[in-house]
């Protein structure tokens, strides 16, 4: 074992994903059914920019889909189901 400690498991890496507030908000809005266009309207950004934010969040979480990213965000406490409107 190195001085840095044992290697992180895949789950630990995902839970320490460092999602930005915008990425978390996108996932919250996806969870309640918003489209990229609707999220863009909420943020005052283009649907393309929102798509980039969502894909960035998916990469950080190692998610296979948008719904998987939402599920992982809930699992790791990045989203709270009670906060979803």
C-alpha cells in the first residue's frame, strides 16, 4: 500500500465526482421531466450548452444514460428527492 492509501473503488470515485452546481441542477430538472430546451430556458442558455453540461455530469458519474446519472446523483446524495419540485 502506498502512502496515499488504498486505491479508490469505482463507487468512491463516483461519489466524489465534483459535479458543478449547474450540472446538479440539470440532473434535478431531468429528474422531473424537463427537456434540454426547457432546461436551457430555465438557465438562459442554449439546448446545446445544456447537452454539454449533462454529458459532463454523466462522464463524472460514469453513468451510461441520463436516467442512470439521475439515479446515481440520488444514490450519492448529490440530489435529494425532497428538493425536486
